[in-house]
C-alpha cells in the first residue's frame, strides 16, 4: 500500500474509531499530506520507507517556512500518531517517530558545512572512485555536481545526458514550476562527470533498454531521489552539526560558500532558481552568523 493510501486509512481510523472531530481530522490530513509529498519527493513512497532521519528533515524543512512553534509541534504530534499506529497494527516493524521532536524555535538557519568538512566529503568520495568502481564514479559525480551547481535533489535526478555541456561547463536544469535555468559547474565536477560518463555509466546502463537519464542505478534505470538521499546522509552522518543530513545540505552549503566568496546575491538567486530574493537572503544571515562565530572565537575582545 502506498504512503498516500496508508495516510488515508489512518485518517479514516481517527474519524470512525477514535471519534476525532472534523476539524482535528482535517488538521491530521493536512499535516500528513504534506509529509507524504515531502517523503515522495525523496523516493519514500511506502510506510516502510519512513525513518527517523527523513521525518526530522521534514520538520526541519517545515521550520524554514516560518511556521510557528505550535504548528511544528502539531506536525510532530501528527507524525508520531501515524507511526505509532503503523507499528501497533504491524504495518511497520518499528515506530519510526518514537524519538521525533519538533525543532526548537531558535533553529531557524539551514545546516551549512564549513570548507574543511566539504573538502573531507569530496576527498572521501574521490577515494572511493579511485578504484574505478562504476557506482563510486557515479557517486563522486553526484556529490561534485550537487555542490558545484547547488542543485535540488529532484533537479539532479531529473537530468538527461544532453542537459550537460562539458565544454561550456554548464548544466540545463528544470526547477520548481517547470522553470528552466542554466547553471555553471567547475572543473572538478567536469572531470568527475567525464569519468562517470566514460567508465561508470556504460557499465551501469548496459542492461537498460532506452534511458537518457544522466544518473542511473545498477540496472540502468533513472536514479531515485532516495538513493541520492542515502548517499549524502551517509557522508554527513559522522560530521558535527545539527539539522538535516540530506542533499539539501549541500545546496545550502554551496549557496553560503558563494556568498562568503563575494558572489552577487542576485546571481546566487538565479543560480538557485529562487523566485524571491528574500529566500536567497537567508544565506546572507548564515554568512553573518558564521562571521559572528568566528569573531567570538578569534577576537581577544569579543
């Protein structure tokens, strides 16, 4: 049963067996509908795909929308009720949200890696790719491109081979609202893509019938968001810092590093595909907070 149908069954259970009011049931349906959309975007389409990290990322993402602490707490409670019911009815082996808590009110900035942390991640995937393993070559190209071009995970997995222009160091992206944009990437990403396309993808896609997808899995089918999510989460797992541990962290990191390096705010807005400059301005706050922290650590009269 899909996650969407599972949620509908749970909501029906609340109305018919628990006797919840129409208003309360509507709130549960709204909250869990948003969770379903978030999970589906990341490749989690069934109840068994829900895990604590994904649920935490959803609440963290919700906190970035400027929602009140009460709304975040309600979303967390709705999620805990769902997963407890799933575990109680043996639909899932464990209660994924048993330790889920709503983000604290002061957690309003996205997680951003520093340069040393990002360099360590890139060194890790490059080390794996040195074996010429097709999956490792693909993973290096994924991480390099996510960081180089600040892509959303859905934009990355939606790429076709023809979207990449290695000569001009650009990639054509279909973003939110079906808006197309062209974004740059650097030489390291080009080299990683070249190695993947020459030595990695042909091995992975040899059993495929027809697929123009840039990134493919072991059987040649288009790579899922969930696979990319798992890759990045694994790379971030041992790094210090709070907040989400998925591909969006690399997008946040790329945007912040661009602004730290002196990039124009509107240029970063265009690169990220933000409709509003206000959304991009969040990263200026991140840069300011990083400056303040460095000042507190380094200045003798801080």
